[in-house]
C-alpha cells in the first residue's frame, strides 16, 4: 500500500503543472545476463514524459520484466534424468525518472539531445519454479510441483542515452539508451530455487524509448 501511495503522489506532483508538455512513451529494453536463457531478459512497458523545463523532463512508467533461467536436469549415476526444474522471474515495476536533458532547445527532425536517466523503482517481484520428479518406470505418472516467491522491492537505476527528433510536424522522437537496472530479481530466484547459487539480475541493458506527442503549433 505504501508503494502505491508513493507512486500516486509523484503522479499528482507532475500533473500539478497544467501548462507542461506531456508525451506518451513506449519502452522496450534487453538486459544481458548469462544466467538466463538466450543470455538475457527483457523489459517492456508504457509511460509518460512531462516537460517542466527545457532541461528537466520527468517520466513516470509502468514496465514488466521477464526472464527464465536455464533449465536444470538432475541425473542419477546412470545418466537418467530424475528431475527437471524450470525457473523464471518477473517484476511489475513502477518507475519515476527525473530525466535531465543536456543542450535542450527547439530541434528539427534528425537532431538529437543527450539525456541522463536516474530512475527510482518500486517493484513487485515474483519467482516461480516448476519441478517435475520423473517416474523412471512410468514417465506419464511423473509428479510436478510449483513454488512461488514474491516480494516488494525499492531500488535505484541509472541510464544515459540519445533522443533523436523524428518530425518537424509533431513531438515524436526515438531514444536509444544504455541502462544499469537496479531491479534485482535474484533474491527471489535464489529463494525459490533453494540451492547454494546466489543470483543477482542487476546488469547493463540496451533500451529503445519511442515518444509520441501532439502536433506542433504552426508559427
């Protein structure tokens, strides 16, 4: 409940400036991490940017993280599979980014500006393990069980990127960002897997943000 109240307070704070220019955004990011299948996990979501000043454009976003660990098969002395474990993690994340823009001003299509992206996160993290104990004599009677671990987490991440203006007619732009995420799904993964392995999903990632806004006013 506290996490939601903090997020609502930030939303009201940014909405207080009625003259602010607001743009929607779509976020898609890929984080590299070798513990996960395909050596990474993804983040995607929606949000809004509020231009309070030319150099200060805070963002609010709601995103979803998802990744799956490499499957683990336990073998007996003869090499037969005795159990199969599949573990994945996800996070519903509420982010507040007091974005700082450098060399901001009125730009034309093709121009770009540098942006610094500190982000405060409130995340509901869930890790899930599906474990199947294989019945060697009758595989159809193998038993499966599911375990789930959830937690709330506060964290801080940081990013830097380039925002490229796409049009002279509207406020659309495309940002290419390098992130270090503070959202750590590793604690929940470690707990649900119940092994000596200690996971930490904080890592670097590459993200694309598409900003869409209203049509620019004619001179």
